[in-house]
């Protein structure tokens, strides 16, 4: 067994949602994108605000800030495009973030039985303990998302 197999050190992307920071493991992050036109749908899954078009894909936008911090985002600096695995498929979801994102290497402590479902683990960075997000727990399943034709864009 190599040193890397024994290590709990992971590359993580720190993201800001309002006043709080969270993390995703770097292997879940596809890219950061500037805010773009969002296509909104009437009478759809409430967790999904709409979709954006990115690299030829229709990517659902899911503001998880209210669920995690109790407040909806009023400003958006970027969309963090995250990859989620559902059964045998890989799909993308856009998470609005309010500040800069940062790639770090940190020791990951797995979530315990008493941790909230949205917590996949914990990292420590610059004296701050940060929750690593479980995307499956904070975002709707792929079956709840729409693949309907795109209506008029809203800026």
C-alpha cells in the first residue's frame, strides 16, 4: 500500500455561500463559470431555479444557500459547476456562490453518524473547520429535473 493510499489528504474546493464557507472534493468540481442567462420554468421542482447552457449541456441551477445557511443568495459571483453521480450516469449541477473559490489540500475527516445528511466530511483550513458537502443530500435527484425545451431566457 502506497503513502497516497494511506493518506486522508484530499484536494478540495472552498466555496462561499453568504457569510459561510463550505467545501467540495475537487473531483466533484467541473469548473467555475461567470453568471449567465438562466432559463426559468413555471411549475417545476422548487429546488431548481432554472437551467443554464454550458459547454453544450443543459445544467440545472440549484441555490443550496437557503438550505445550508437559512438565507437565499442575493448576489452571485460565480456558478460552481459540480459533477454528481446518479446510478451509472454523471450529470452537472450549477451552484451559485458569492465569493472567490479556492483549491486547497487538506486532511478530510469523514462524517460521523450524528452529522447532518448534507455533511460528507470535515476539513480544517487556516483555523476554521469547514463542512465538505454531500451533493446528493443538498440537491434534487436527476429524475426531478426537467429536460423540457428551453423557454425565454431571463437575465
